[in-house]
């Protein structure tokens, strides 16, 4: 079993969106017995909360159910437990590298490094914007999740 963790700031927009998409596609491709997904935040601002209603609404329109996911912060054990830890943006990447024991740094990568070559480098935070931002996050996450799944197929 390979374990993959998606990380953003509060774990209510970007990382649960990637998590929900990955779970959906892994199940559809029959990889759900080989891959385990989770998401977490660099901060515990929303610990225990469901994903942002706007993220859930946008995801639902595309067939992804985020309703069962709950926000949590990254904990030290995550660096040992997960095989791949994916940062949504460069700020998360720097934070993860700072918090992670040096011998486990190889597990940390940028999420969009798995996306199409023309993709952006960072998944932008849609929290303070409108619905278009959540749609853009979905586009980026769908692209990068396919790259993640291809790596483990």
C-alpha cells in the first residue's frame, strides 16, 4: 500500500479537492487497494471542519464527493507514514521541508510537478475569491492527480 498526502494551508479547499479527486479516480481505476490518500493543512485553522462549501459544490458538479473529508493539520507522524507528501504551493513546500526530518525530505514534492508540462507551478488559493477560483483548482487537481496515479500504475 502506497500512501499519499496532499497539503495546503487550512485543509478546506485545495488539498481536500485533490484528495477527493484522487480517491474517486483510484476507485474507478481499481487502484484503491494499492493507494491510500489523505489531506492535511500546514495550520490547524479549520481542524475537524468539512471542506469549504464552495469547494464541495464545485466538486459535486464534476462527480466528486468531498463531504466526508475533515480538515486536520500535518502532524510529525505524517512524515513517516506517507510515501509521498504533495505541497499545493511553494509556501507549503518550504514549510514541509522545514518541519520534516532531513532524512525524509525525498518524500516531499510539488503537487503540480505531476501535472501537464504547461501547468502552473502553484495551485492558487481560491478561498478569498469567487466560484471561478474553485473551478480552476479543480482543473489543476484533475490534471495533477492523473499524473500521480500514472506514477503508481
